């Protein structure tokens, strides 16, 4: 049984829909989409693939030693998944383990900003201004990303736009963000094919308390 959903902007508890409103509500942010963090499995991946209206991004091929370590979704049965998260984990470039979350979301959902440690909901005016700081390949096309300012120092956050949706990458420790700069990762949309992806243990970075 899944735990209760949380607010995608602050990870706070939600008030359930009732006879007066079909929306989930956060005390701080009003009507929001319910957010769930999910453990890695083939069944979870297939559920998200089928229900998502936004890309479900995964670096493919994965960097050597990296595994898929969880998922997240924001949405409801009426409108489908409107924000997706894929967690991957592996060795950092310096020492020890590293984690990265890839978020695709409609503007205003606020999930990427919440994991980035921002008040949100979107990445701010610096994204799209001036030369990009990194690029990823999306469907064979270089896609620019900009370093997001004002985030906690323990992580590196890049954001841009792909297929009409916000694309966020949030990496711990901060030097794990160099993966984007050094390797210009290619992103695949997991909705497109039946992917045989390697799974690892659930990433604690998906837990709401790990982002603060």
C-alpha cells in the first residue's frame, strides 16, 4: 500500500478531495497535484510509462556503474501524471556514492524546484539567459541546460526545456553534476519502448526529508 501523497511544492501533507472539491489541497499552496515517491520495479515503471503525459527521462546508456533507484509521480487519475521523477545512483567522479534525479514537469507543478531546495515553483529567470552551462542529447538533438542559482551547496541543479516541459537534473554531491558537462548525457524517454533497465536499492534522495 502506498503512503499518503504529499504536496509537490513543499512535501507537506495534503487534504483529500471531498464533496465540495475534487482537488487535493496543501495548506500552504492550495490546490496541487498529489505526489508519490515510488520504489524501483518493473511494475512501477510500467504504471508510470502508461499514465504519464510528460517524458520519463533516463540517461541511456547509463554511466558505468549507475542504476535506476526509484521513481516519482505527480498527478491524478483524471489528468494523468504531469510530473515524473527518475532517480539514478552510482559512483561519483571524486569518491563515494552519487545520486541524480531527473524531473520532467509541466510549468507550475513545482516538483523540480522542491527537490532543488527552492521555494519554486519554476527555476527562475537565469534559466534561458545567456550561454548554457551544459547540454544533454534529447532524441539526437543537443538540449541546453543552465545552472540554477540559489540552491543548497550540497547539490548541483541544472534546468532547461525539452519537449515543451521543464527538464531538471538535481545531483548529490555537487560534483556529480559534472556528469552533464563532461559526458553530455543522452536522455531517452521511457514511454517510447519496453526498456530493460537495471534496478538498484531505493534512493533516499526521493524521501521528502532528504532534500532539506
